[in-house]
C-alpha cells in the first residue's frame, strides 16, 4: 500500500479539480500519439492518424483522451486502493488489447508535460513530485496484470 502525505493528497485532488477534461484529455493522447508514433497501433480503428494535424483533429482521439482523464479521476477518489480500482482495466489492457505496459508510462509523461504547461509556475518541484508519485502508482496498477 502506498503512503500518501496530506500534502500529496491535497495536491493531487487540487490538480484534478483544475484540469479541463475537454482540453487536457485530447492534448495528452494527441501528444503521446505524435511523440511516440508506435503507440498508434493500438488505435487503428480511430481513422486518420497520418500526421500531427490529423491526430489533433481526430474526434476519436479527443473522445478517448477524455475517457483516460475520467479514469484517472477514479484513482483520485480511491487513492488508498488504486490497484483494486484498476484491476479490471489492467486485465482488459493485458488480455484483450495486448497493450505494451511501457505505454502507460509514456502517457503519464505526456500528462505531466501538459499539466505542467497548464499550471506554469504553480507546478513547482514539490507539486510535480506528488503528481508523478500518483502517476507512478497508476502506471504500476495498470501494469499489474503483466507481472
């Protein structure tokens, strides 16, 4: 079980209360698909992913980016049992979708970049440390089925 300080808990809740899913979700997934083009293979049903403009304008990418952030909200609400919260999602990504678990880390890195850009100077080293700790637990939980 992960130990969370009061600062970490309040920071994570604060960050997610200020994230606009309609903007951040699509930006995160678009960034991941553009920067790490091999991740596109998991989204073949999304249509045109041929270049950055196509990815950023793709409504399926935008929709799934929002789904990802909604899923992260579940982890925020269940910080003491993130592994349990993501147990079924881990199984689905492993057994049905065959997603390489390293991609969860890539997506988490993209989320950190997008959030840092949104928060600017307020995204201090301490805030980043709490945020990345949270994302590391999420990534570990999603990859749990792979171990």
